C-alpha cells in the first residue's frame, strides 16, 4: 500500500466530543463485504419473508 493510500481517511462523524475517522480503503472493503453478505441473506430468506414479492431487475442509477 502506498503512503498516499494510507493517508486517505473517511470521516464518519464530526459531532460530539471528537471526530471518528477510518481508513478509506478499509471502509470500502468492509462496505463491499457487508453488501455481499446482505445479498446472501436476502437470497436465503426472501421466500419466507415475502413469498409473493418479486425482485425488480431494473439497473440502479
């Protein structure tokens, strides 16, 4: 990882007594994993949670 990449930080909140920041690369990795896990969870449970619902196949803009 380059020095520039290590310096990139994402500010999650700037309220209260201090600022919460995380490494941008780590945050995006976490976010991607979380999205994949959520897709897997939906696939496992969608037939029980909403058996008559259909997924919209329109692309997200």
